[in-house]
């Protein structure tokens, strides 16, 4: 994939991630809460794609389990 195309995709992903954060904040303030797992899945998918495109892999946190 060419560098300019990668930069364009990366820029779009950053924009989408910020929009999702803003949407989540507005919904929380209005008391309209979507399913938390749905938001996490979308965010994690976008984050994984962004990491793949940029080549920057974040260290994954240890999984948390409800006991």
C-alpha cells in the first residue's frame, strides 16, 4: 500500500475514532446509553485497523474477568 494512501486511511480512522468518542460522550450526557459492548467492539476494531496500518502495536492490557 502506498504511503499517501496509508496516511489518508490513517487520517480517516483518527477522524472516525474521535467522532465515536464525541458520540459516546453526547449519548452519556443525554442519558441515552447504547450497549457498552457494542461501542467497545467498534472502537477496538477501528483501533486494531489503525495499528495495522501505522505499524504501531500497542501493548494489550491484561484481560479483566468478572468474578
